[in-house]
């Protein structure tokens, strides 16, 4: 098993621990609720990636708002065909609404207002057709985790 595999498993495990958490717009703490961005922020902080949280968005953000923030935060764009567990999906609903999810080994994990909570379910063709972009956590974070592992820090 490579460090990337371990990194992906940790991302999925942390996200999966939030399944069932209440949905709350701009929520950042599972104890009080999460939104789709809040889930990503929570997982990122748990693995040591901080400093990119952006909370001044509306319930219906402007076009490409989440995609722009992901790139500005250092998330790396991947091929839309690269649906690697642990990566982030940006999905489109309607004309402008974007939504974020974490790819798991079973499908996707996301905070969904429709369901009122964080859920995990399959990634069927209907969900795949909504994919705008795929992003990976920043490589510096993975390299940092690798360095800490090599010296016995994690």
C-alpha cells in the first residue's frame, strides 16, 4: 500500500465519519452541521490542510464559485475521467448551482440539503452527468504527510 492509498483512505474515513451529520448552510463542524463545502473543509483540516476556508457565499453561489475556490486553495485539477477515491467532485445542478462531494470507494459522500444531512451513495450515470470538475488535495499536503510518516510522526 502506498502513502497515496493511505492518504485516500484517511480522507474517506474522515468523510464517512460525518455521514448522518445534519445539513447546515456554511456549517463547518459536525456537531453543529455541515454543508457541502463544510464537509471538504472539515476533512481538509483533519488531515492538516488549513487556510482555505471561504464562508461568504450565498445558498445559491455564482457560476463556477466552488470551482474557482478549489483551484485558488491549491486543489489540483484532474481529468473528469479520474474518479479516484479521496478526490473532490464539483457537480452542477441547474444553470448555476455547484455542489461538492468526496469520491469514496462506494460512490460519493456529500452534505445534501435535499436529504438534510451528510450522505453516501453510489455514483450512477445521473450523478456522473453533473460532474463539472475533479480535484485532488494539494500534492504538498501529500508530500508533507509522507515526510511525517517517514520520521514516525504519523
